[in-house]
């Protein structure tokens, strides 16, 4: 059997904001096909870790490798081009653009199409392809009824779904989600679970910051637990409740 390389490798990463040492000596890897839950109390550094991996913040120390290549000095848009997509804990949407336009813009941003092809037939064809892709994803994430509304009119939960759609427009091989179900209506939560499982069956690897233990047990193949900037556990979801260091992290030990 062929040995597959880890998809993502985070090696001894550290990050401080001023005197606040948010992450220290953080190392882990993600194998192709995993759905990894990234857990930890508020302020433990989960969003910062996603920001570092996806190029929204610079690491102070360490290395990040995606598919074997260093990405920790690349700008965020170059990391998206390498098929590493992400969503934000608090999605912000351009006020005037409609939902379908926001989704389509996510595809054009990825290729920089509009700059090079503006007004050409290739540009119109690329736009049409993006529209078809965007419509399919909006349908999958139940946003077809709000397709033509201004994106700013969406509920918090719908903005989360649109954030996932935008990330998927980049055709990522690794998808990183920051609290995708927080504030999402319970009916939609199940649809998100099913969509993520379907994407995973199609080969997508997923890292997901999530607090809902039910969701984690249902979706994740492995969990990584952060506490005050350190990884304190890497285990199966069913092992979390008997892990001393996990309990300590949440009980403030
Ligand atoms: P989590 O997502 O686990 O709740 P965060 O990564 O958002 O935690 O935050 C971890 C710590 O880093 C917090 O103390 C937070 O205030 C700090 N922090 C995060 N981003 C910044 C930033 N851009 N500037 C200064 N401090 C930050
Ligand atoms: Mg966070």
C-alpha cells in the first residue's frame, strides 16, 4: 500500500499579540480524508490557529506545510489558490452584492479572472461556469430562496452557510470551518452535518472548530484540544469525556 503524506503539517508554531502569547509550540498534522474537530475553551487560540494556517496572520515561529510544501510565508489568496479554503467565525458580507454575486465572486477571486479576461468571451464563459457552480452550492446549502437578496439581509446562520458556499467555490482539498453551526437554526444544523459528510465521502478533508459536542460526535473522526495556546489532547470524540487534560481545560484546572 502506498504511504500518503499528511495533507497539513503544523510544526512548532508560535504566535503572540504584543505580550499575549496566544499559541506556543503547536504541532499537529491532518491526514487526507479526516474530519478533525478543533476544540478548546474561548480564547484558547482556535481562530488564531486557523488564521495562521490560512495566511490571515503571520506565524512568529515554526512551519506550516500543505501537501508537503511550505505555505507559512504565502499571502492568503495564494493559499486559497492551493486549494485550502476556510470560513470565518463572524462572516462579514458586502452590503450591496446579492447572495449569488457573493458566491460567484468567490470563484473569480480565486483565479483573478476578471483582471486578465475582462470583456472577452473566455470571461463570459468563466462567469457562466461560476454561476452554475454557485447555484448548485446555494441549492445544497438551502440558500436558493434568498439567491437574489442583498447578502447583508441574510440571518447570521444564513451568512454562515454562504461562507461555506464561498469556501467551496474555491474547490478546496482542505476545508477549515470556524464555528459553522453557532447561531444556525437547528433545522439547518442537520443539513450542514449531511453536507459535510457528503463532501468528506467525495474526498474532502475538513478541520472544524465547533463547541456542540453532539455535532462533534456525529461528524468528527478525531479531535484536537487546545488549552491556553497548547495542544493538550488528540483523540477520538468518544475518548474526550474520559481525558483528564480535556476536563481540566474546560473546568479551568
Ligand atoms: P478562540 O477562537 O479559541 O476563542 P482566539 O484565537 O480568537 O481564541 O483568541 C485567542 C487569544 O488571542 C485571545 O486572547 C484574543 O484576545 C487574542 N487575539 C486574537 N486575535 C488577535 C488580534 N488580531 N490582535 C490581538 N489579540 C488577538
Ligand atoms: Mg474563535
